[in-house]
């Protein structure tokens, strides 16, 4: 923890939507009079029919339910597109910056976006997609990803975006789980100059699960296999489609999307978000956290969230919230270090970005390359910086503040999760003095608490598991197809409360400091990975009999993946096998699951009842071996000596 405190700059206190007094007043009201607070905030959305009940929620097992804005009818795309046409139809909604800066930038106005969304919605309809059907989207960071998502929402279909870095197997599992029979993809993706064979991956996934239609965008023009009767070309089907598509009338609680995320156990869960609460929550948080409003000249500030649409940050803060709020935003196809380490800052200068939101892992990687890549660019347009996805260490925070933001720009360190839909604990730039590394204070309507291991709420400065004791509008509503898993995962550990899976400290000023996951989830470069998923990928290899995976500290990724692998008796533990296993996991899950270290272990530390003692494995991976704790309950304490002797550096 750092002791530094950065007061709110005077011009922010004066001009921001929320100053410190307003924050306190609004926060208090959001807790004391939740119904009144949210009734007012919900007016930011155009409701086709008004809701009759603001909030009807209970986290108790006997009466477990979460419903917001019941009776309300809306369409989120009418809010993100149609309502802007009259006032800002010709305003640029999306500035698309391609992977390679020498390719042409695309600028898409609200009118054009509306037209293309309506067209693509008609394409989906013509392929038999109806309200409630699931549509899988496996696209790179191109405007068509947003168009596809919005086209689904237009007709009430439920999109399931699968990050384009996932393997064919991971894609097939997600298609199967939500029984979607249509996939939208591209021939190839492009990242850092390297092609990613998306269509070939879809073909491989389709060998495992039956899909009726594949719509393919041509991004690179690569030679790909076309399966007749199943595959159709994006441009061809769009050409003939009408741009008139009325927005489907959706109930506030109708599903909007499914997004798969990793948990402690089992396969990734389909996190389901619904329409009304998500629209209110994401647009409100986006407006207040980024102080998003017209500049003095009436123009909307250029906003850039560098997250991929394959993750929740891309859903909430690239696609839905900025468009609902009428933003002009940059959508970036590439990576921070291509063609060189100045790319982010050059894009900021090129498009005069005022608000920039990125993950600490990218900042740490760039910080390592030296300041000159940053300082040779102007960045004068920047006013506000954001961070998301993992704890930002004070060194990276300082660099972001001092070098990137020239000490001028506040940093909003936003803590939230796929499950929470939007920012939960975060500074507001005009209201909150900043402490580097702290996500600071709760957003309106959020009641965080820190509990002890028995679920007793702790007062004052303390640390422990972080829970949220009451519902907020953007909360996930279920695990798709498994409502019981939803309850068991989040509401069973500490009855009556939502358990975040994170550990947290609260200091004497009431600031929250997220310390990281305390369950079997690791956060690799801001991406969630379930240790169980990597383990099951490893044991699927013929040579492996058992595997245990834990997190390890990693300078750039935040956490790396450390795997202990027991091979079959007749297998030799060679360097070749190690390399082969790394490749295997990449193939099974995708490059984000690449193990950083594999240690061959003839035995794993197990209790007499056969449970692996992960605490010991974590300590060895972290090289914190001076105090391994009590090992006397192990069935065979001598395995620890072998593990220590063969620790991977
Ligand atoms: O551990 C927390 C970490 O990321 C987890 C959620 O991951 P995901 O669902 O993929 O969503 C990431 C983008 C919202 C959390 O449980 N996390 C996220 N933001 C922060 C963070 N940890 C510390 N500080 C943050 N600002």
C-alpha cells in the first residue's frame, strides 16, 4: 500500500458532474432510498413502457430473486442508436483504428451504425434467428463486432461473444453450452501484424458441435474453406438486407447477453445479464466514472477503452454504455506494442483522445520499455485515465500518472467483475482524492463489506473477503442453464451476501484496496482463468496422470500460471514434454492459458482424505518457502521436499 494521496484537482472539483459533496449526498440517498434513487437514475433510459417496481431483490436462499425495473419495456439499441439520430446522427460514434497504422481508419456515424445494425438484424432474422435465440460471436476488434452484438439486441436475440483468442475447443464448449446454432466470425483476425485463423477455428469447432449457419466477415481476404449451405459471406448478405428493422419490445428482465467466465470449479459459467438494469447501470457508471459529458464547444470528448469486446469491459464500456451516452470513441484492433511501443500514445495523438481506459498489464509491459516511447508523443489531449481488470501496483500507477498523464490526469482505478456488469468500487474524478493502488470508494447503490471467515461483517479498518450485501441494477441474474450454480457460487459461502471471490483491505479513510482473488481463480494479464480449467486441459494429455495449477507472481502479467504435473509411470519427464504440454494447453484453451512454469512432480501434497493442499503449492510457486505452515496432516510429507528441490525458477 502506498501512503500517497492525490487531491482532486481544482478544475475537476469545479466542473465535474459529481464533486465530493454530491458524491456523499447521492451515495447516502442510494443506500437510504434505493427505490427513489434508481427511479431517478433510470430516467436516463428511454422506456417504451414505464416500470412499476424499481427493485425487488433478495439474496436469501428461501426467497432468492433479483428483479429490477419490473414492468418496464425498452430496447437497448433504441437507446444506443435511434434516439441519437435526430441530434447527433452525423456525429462519429466509432473511430476504428486498424492493427496496422498504415491501413485506413474507418469513421462510422450514429446514422451509419444504426443502418448497419438494422440491416444485420434483418440478416439474422432471415436466417431464422428469433427473440431468445443464442447467437455466438467470434470476431476480432472490428466495428462488425459491435454491429453484430447490437443487431442481436435489436431483435431480442441473446449474444454470446467468445474472445477471438480462444481455441476451437473452448469455442465449441461455449457454443454447445448455450445451444447456439449460428456463429458470426471473420476469415482471420489481425493482431500485431499476425493473422489469427478465426474461420479455421470455427470450422474445427463445428466438427464437434452442429451449427446451422456461419456468417463470415472478410477481414484479411485469406483463403478459407467455405462449407456450402452453412457458410455465408457478410457483405453478400448485408447487400440485400433492408435497413428498416423495428426494435423488439423487451422486458426489463429479458436476457441481453451471455458471457462465459472462469470460476473456481468446473467449466466456465455463462454469466447472464438482462436488459433494463444493465442499461441503467452501465450508462450511469460510464457517465460518472469518466465524467462523460459534452465539452464547452458542445462536442463529445473522444473516449477510448482499449479492452476487447470478448471481455465484459468491451461489452459494457466499448459497446453499450458509450453508445447509450452518445460518445465518440476509438475502437482499436491492435496491440500496445505494434508497430512499436508508442502505439497507444500515437493513437491518442492521432484521434485526440481525452479519456483513456486500459489494463495494468499493458501499462506494466510498456513501462518496462522506457519513458521515451511515451514522452516523444504529445498526449496533450488526455484529461482522464482509467485502469481495470486487476490490481494496479503503485509503481505502475505512478508511471501512468507521471509519465503518461504528465501529472495532469486523474486515474480512475475501477474494480468490478463480469458478474457486476459495471464499475462497483471506483474513484470519481471530481470527487475522490486518489490513493495509488486503491479502487477507493463504492459506486452509488453498492454496499461493500469485509467479512471474517464466518461471514461476520467487520467494522472500520480491516481486511478479509469482500462481499456486497445488496443488489445493484447491473448484477448478473443467473448462470445460463444452471440457476442453482448461480446461487451456490455466489450466495452460499456467506449467506445473504454476494461473495466476490476477492480479498480486500479497507483503510481508516474507508478506502478499499483489492488484494486479489482468494478462490481458485487466477488473474493472468487481467484475464480470469480457472485453475481447474487448466488442470483438466493438462490431464487430457496422454502422458499426464495428475495436475495442480496455482498462480505465481509475474512482473507483467500480474499473475502467471504455475502447473505441477505428475506424469504416468512409463513417461519420462523431459524438456520436450514440458514444451509439448505448454503447446497442448494453448491448443486446448488458447494462448491466454499458456503455463509460465511447469514443474514435474512425482507426488502432489495431499491430505489423508486425498485433497490437494493448494496452500503449499501456492507458497512454493510464490517462492515463499520459509513458512509452509503445518504439513503434518499430509498423507506423505516427504513429497514437499521433492517439490522444494525441483521448484521452477
Ligand atoms: O480480482 C478482481 C479483478 O478482476 C476480477 C474480475 O475479472 P473479470 O470478471 O474478468 O472482469 C474484469 C474486468 C472488470 C475481479 O474479481 N479486478 C478487476 N478490476 C480490478 C481488479 N482487481 C483490482 N483492481 C481492479 N481495479
